[in-house]
C-alpha cells in the first residue's frame, strides 16, 4: 500500500505541476459479491453440501487526457473475505495492474494504443472484458484504430514471454504466445455489420522437446438489426488451424430476437449452437468450438456450467434455446431467462446412446439503482439436470442444484480536473 500511495502522489504532483489543456478523472470501485453455491458450475455430488462466500473487487482508476494523448491506469485487488487474518502483514493477492495503456491520436481518424488493455468487441462472444469475474480480463497488446462516423477498424498484435530471458525458454503461462487480430465494423442505417479475424499462437514442446507455436484462427461476421421496437443479432464464427499439432475444425452460430412490447417490458428468444465431438469419435481433430476470450458468463446460463473457466471445452458442444423477459420500472430492473440445453454431438456410453437433452436452467435477476454511484443486483438460478449431464459432468442431477447471489457496486468519483 505504501508503494501505491507513492504512485498516486507522484501522478497528482506531475499533473498539477503543468496544467495546460488537461483532463484528469480519478474514481473508485468497491464491489463485494455474496454467493451461495449449491451445484454451481457442476452438479453437486451425493453427500456434499453447498457453500457460501463473499468476494470483493477494489479498483482505483486514473484517466488522463492532454491534447491527442490519453493514458489510463487501473489498480485492482481481488480477494475473498477472510483469505488472510485480520493481523496479516501482506495480502494474498496483492495489488495488480488491470489496465496501463497510453494512446496517441495520430489524426482525427487514426490512433494507436499500447500496454495492458481491455479488448472487447460486439457482444463479447469471442473477445470480451469478462467483467462478471472479479479479476476481469485484459491483454498486453498494441492496437491501431481507424474510425469515422460510419466505420471502425481495429488492428492488434501481442507477443508474450514469462520473463526477460537471455535464451529461448518455454512459455509456461496458460496464455497465447502471440496474437494478431483485425476487427471491422460498419453502421448501415438500422443494420450493423462486424467481421472479426483472430489468430492466436500457443507454444508447446513436440516429441523431441523442440518448442513450436501452432496457430488457431477464429473468424466470422456479427450482424445486428435495431429499431425502436426490435433488437436482434446474428453471428457465425468458425475455428480452423492447429493446436498442439492437432487440426481444428469447429464452428458457432446463433440468433437472438428481442421486441419491446412496451417501454417497460421487453421479450426475446434465442438459439445458439456450439459444435462438439461425439464421445466415441477417436479422430485427432478438435471439433469442439472454444469461445476463446469471450465473456462466457453472459451466455448459456448464469450458473456457468458451460465454457466458463474452461468447463465443457473439448466436449460434446452445446445447443442453447432460451427465452428472455425484461421488465424495468422506476429504479428497478427484472429479468427472467429459462434455458433448454442439449448436446451438439452424440453422447455415447459403452452400452448405449444417451438422449441429447442436458437440462433446463432458470435464471432470475433483479437490480436496483440506489444512487448514481451505488447499484444493487442479485439473482437466483436453478439447474434441472439430466442423466446425460450427469454422465458428462458427474454429480447428482436429482439433488437440488441452485445458486444465489447479491452484489453491491459502489463507484464514487473522487477527483476531476479539467483545464
């Protein structure tokens, strides 16, 4: 904490020394989250009991701008209440840098940004912030952006090492070794069209212990159509390339349609297909789609049975059909979303082929804007699993599998300077 205080004082001192056409905004976020987990992420085992805990994100954000120059610096600490003793001399997770980037506007249309930054595009299915997770997600990258009133183009590159090495050393972090991407977006009246091309290279050692990098490509369009009453989207993403010397051939398609029945009430329905691999398929090809850096908590049910934290990867894939109902009144927001889950590939045991039905999940959430700086959100979810889900994930589908949570987010602005 002493180092953090010194950094803050140095930043404020440097800015106050020469105040010319400068903007500085400093704000905080304190976000505790209570959870009751009783079959969260996977079916609870026979004889096991649910558990409860409180986690917390604490952030300090600096946003600075001078002419064409913009800088963002975000410190954060994530913790579970009680993970250190009240007299502990050090925190378990410490203070981490979530964002630290500098951007220069080369012209009115072109800009370049370098450093630790959030990469978030479209509905965040492939690249997202993962803001639900207390630690969230950011990347070390260089990005170049072109933007007009109707069009946007982002180009990004990244190259990672686990230390300042003096000779070739295995990259042991669970992350890509290199990444390149291009994202294009165009506004066409009521239509929006985006196209993403993402190339990620993961390092591995072959049978001769030689370090190699295999590249996997994610690509596809994302379309939206919006009017005063209609809010819809559609996407198709493919995955090709190689991963640890295995061919990749997977895909993802989805469609969502929402309609504003009144100013307060909105109803929608959707369907998503993520390709998978039959359980008796002995081929070496990776056929299961991986939403690689997506904000997966926002998709396929809030109980995070699928794709969050690596769950359900390289498996039988998923079909998700759902209805979403939203109602807003005064400072309250309510949402109800039932999901029906099915496997995308065949689930075959040594003795029989199982039904593709995995289960039904019902998610209910509520939010209240207590003040401008304070919001309260919470929810309850329940999974009604099947024998097929038991076979895939283990656990007991006949047990009550549910999850409840309550979050308070406090976001005060503590300092603003414009001159």
